[in-house]
């Protein structure tokens, strides 16, 4: 999509977090290993918190940022790909971490690209801050996965 206000872009990222939470819920129900189920539940909670944080940000952000237009072409099939994703019930913790890293990295790249295409410095800084928060959340996933491995 091209020429989209930041508020619409953020709504799309919220939708991506919901799709990820739904994916992790579905995978948790299908998984055989209890540690994997716990990790998937942790990831679901992370996505729900990310959605909530982003939603609150979008509700409180200055209109000047939300109404800033992005000249950014990006793939909008992320939620659909999450819905269609099929994995085996024999997932290992490493499989789950690799999947989470892959999907989170895609969202981080979307935010980074949006930040680079922002028309104002204020909007660019806001999107970079949101990107930093996503990167911190991914780092917490990696740290938590190590704890799940040794349970």
C-alpha cells in the first residue's frame, strides 16, 4: 500500500499482533510438549501486551503524528499468512523461537521502513521508538526461551 496515514499503519500493526496471538494460541492447542505450550502461551501474552501497548499509544499520540502520511509500500498479507500457517504438533522450543524471531523481525522491518519513509522528524522518531520497543520485546522472547529450555 502507498500513501497511508500513520494511524492506519498502526492499526495494521495492531492487526498483525492479534494475528500472532491467535497463531500462538492455535499452536499451543496443537503442541504436544508442555514446555512448548508454555512458551507459546508466553508468546501469546507478549503479542496481546504489544497490541494493547500499541493501541494505547495510537489513542494518546498527537494528531500531528497520527495524521502524517507515509509514502511506504508494504506487504499487507501478514495476518492472512499467520492464519494459514500450519505447523507440526511436534514443535521444539527451538522451532518456536525460530518462528517467533522470523515473524517479529518482519514486523520490526515494517516499522523501520515506515520510520524511514515518514514525512516529519516527529513521526520518524515516534516510529523508531515503537521499533525499539518491538526489538526489546523480541530480546525478552529470546531470554525467556532459554529459561523454558532449562525447565
